[in-house]
C-alpha cells in the first residue's frame, strides 16, 4: 500500500507540475496578444531588453536546464544560444529578433519536449529546479508587463504631469499615516522551502531592537507634500550621493508621476531609492532595513513562528492583496494597476501592516547580500554576482507579480538610481512620531 501511494503521489506531482507549467505559459502568451512587431523588438528602457527577447529567453532557459542538462538532449535551436542567453549579448544589441511567430514556435517545440520529459522524469528529485523555472518565467512576465506599461505611459503622456483640477480633493480621506511599534526580540528571517530561491536561504534567527514602521506604504498624496515643499530643490533631505544623482537626473518628481485625486491613497511608485530615502528624511523617519520589514510582515509573535504570507500560510487570493492573477482564473479579473493602500484588510500581517505583498515593491535600507550559509542555485550568476554592495533590497511584490514569486521572504534588488515603475516604499523610525 505504501508503494502504491508513493507511485500515486509521484504521478500526481508530475501532473501538478505539468499543469502549472501550462498555466504559466498561457499567462505569458496572453501578454503578447495583439502586440505590434515594432513593440515586440523595441528597447523601451536602456536597463531592459525588448519584450520579445524575454519571451525567447524563457524558452532558452527551459531548454537549457530541463532538456540539455537534465534530460541530456542536444540543443534544439543552437542558433538562438547567443541571442537569448542572459550573458550572450548586451541589452542594446537584442533588438534584432526573430518574429513573434518564430519565437512562439520555439516556445512550442521546447515545451512539447519538456512535457514529454516530465512524463518520465523523477519530478521529486528535480522539483526544486522545476519550481525555479516556474518562478523564472513568472519574473520575466513581470518584466514584460513593466516594459509594456512603461511604453504605454511614454506614448500616452498620461504620467509626468500634475492635474490642475483640485476640486475633488476634499472628497477623498486623508492619507493614512499610522505607525506600528514592533517590540524588541528575536525572529526568523529567510525561507528554507522548496520554493525558496538561493538568496532567501537559509532561515536564521536574528535579534532586533524595538522600532516603529508605517502601517501603510507612502501614498501619492503624502509624497505630493514633499514635492510641493520643495523636496527636490533642498539638498538637506538628500544624501550627498543622492543629491549628486538628482542634479545629474534633473528630476523634479517621480519619473512616472501623475497626481489625480483618485490616486490620493494609492502608493507612490516610480521612485528611486534615493527619492525614497530623501522623503523619509523629510518626514523625520528612515527606510526600514530588510530585516525590520520582514519581521513586521512575516513574524507571528504569539505563535512564535514565521508566516509564509503576512496573513498566514494560505496562498494569495484576490481578497488578500493586489497581484497578477493567473490567466485561467476568469472569475478573478486582473486589476492591472495600483489600488488604495488600505484596500485589503484581510491581507494584514500579525502586527497589523497593510499592503505588504503586491501593489508596489518596497525599497529597504539594506544592501543585497548573502545570508550566512548561502549556496548558489542553480548557477552562480543568479544571485551571487549581485552581492556587490551596489544593489538595494526591495520587498513585497507589485500588482504585476505572479503568485509563484509572491511571499514575505522573496528578495528583489535594484541599483539605487533605478526609478522602477512598480517600486514604492514605507518608512520606519527608532521612535514614535
């Protein structure tokens, strides 16, 4: 009986993984419905490749790790190896791409072989790699969404402007600004689950002194006060390196700024780390460290345990937070933009933080670095090359983050100068304000 149950569980796992791969791919392909060829090949931002490159890279990575390295098959499309490898070409040279139809064919052929392999593979043995690949595709889905959203803002001209109609402002409540005290003590940070990426591991305990942290992310309404008070013109709020960046950038507001009363209580986004840090100084606060953010979001002091998500261990649903819902879930349509920071009371952490997962990524004060005991997986270049004291940690995910990558321990990283459309922040303090 035990042997039969083992076979059944193995078969069920194979089917579940195969189904997850197919669902993820449907979501990926849906992003390209109706896309124009010029958009497909265009480099919208110097830090990001064209969306078409990301599509081909997904197929390349799946083929490399599952077909070539796991199944021992030959490379099916050797002509694409240099083009779609992460270290093959500089981003600005990735615009000469095959057509969408050709890359879809590439995806289809690779996927057919992958599904054939999954029927006979020891999925239990390879489950970590398979989950990594699902998250890899999910992360590129978010990058594709970001690039397409950035292109829309550039073409529409909706952002980078200030609404002159203030007649409706009084119809909206004041921006929530409450802070929560997090008591001193030890907690667990990190994640040892099979889903966890290498930079999340291993789980370890650390001690933090008491501190205060905002219940909500900083809103557009709050950030607007910084702009109107001359925050971008007064060096006293900025680090010397931040002020130097500001002068070179000639910034006077977030890169994708658009203030409208309807966005009053939505989280500010499109800010660099330097902008987030300057605002924090302006209000007499600071950015939380990664550890402070994660304790406030994931630690359940009463149960003395770490939660996978702020609300517990139940997988994210549309009642918990604003995230990218799988394409097949027609009962839960995509929101496709930010929501008010107090819109999801069911998503609160044990300490009472709102909006910690989804909506916007949140900058922290911490440099992206390894945890003690770190082991790279599945290759050194995934995380380790970014442990260079040049990238700040962001936490929490955005409205475009897929559920496979949505958890309290997940770590994102960007250079502090990057003004990412999906990036916002909340503040912390050593004392009550």
